[in-house]
């Protein structure tokens, strides 16, 4: 875990709410200078602590077949399978897991046909995959990236500062 000061933690909380918030607004809400925000923002980006991205509704942009795929793998090939999955453009999320599957994957496809090709051709070509189970996402009710920061409770809520 990296060390974050109060300003950095509050920047992350605010950016989780609005990734387009300006440095001026961040500075006002946190009570520091814009230069401080700019410097700390660059550190957070450069060290890979935060990433700023647009999150789209897959259904709205033509991906009508989002899928969750559970994968079991041969233990000795685990790292190679993870690497291959991470390189696939349709795969959005890859995680090691406990429970029924060794790896959980979320991927987006334009159609059932594209999903079928992915499962039968692409996944089947990865050595070390023992079996898979696929569930289609019919509707996404919540897709959030505002989970806060572990162990940190601001003195005042962010809403109280505006």
C-alpha cells in the first residue's frame, strides 16, 4: 500500500465522484493551492495510483453482449493464462479469485456471435484453461468507481465543503 497524505486522499475521493473536476475546483474544495493539486495529481498518475478514464454504458455504444466468464486453469500455467487474457482487447477486467473459479473475467461483445467466436476460438487457444462458465449481463444496474479509500474518513463530508 502506498502512503497518501490527506490532500491526496481527498483528491481521489473527489475525482471518484467527478473525474473531470478542474484543479481549481479541487483546490477550493480541499483548501490548498492549485499548484499543490497539480503536483500531487501528476504523482498519482505517474505512480499508477489513479487512472482517469471515461466509463461508458456498453449497451449504449453497441456492446449488447457483456459477459462474466469464470475460468479454471492448470496451476502451473496460471500466470501465462492471465497474461494472455489481459492482452485481449474485448476483456475489460481480469482477477484471480477464490471459490468456483480461479480467474474471473468481464468482457464486452457486440453480439452473441462475437462472444461465441471468443469462447470457441480465442479462449480455446490459450494453453492451460481447463474449463469456463459464462454468464451474460442482461442489464447493468450499477457501475461505480466511488468506493472511497480504505481506512480514511474525512473530517467533514465532501458535500459539507461545497
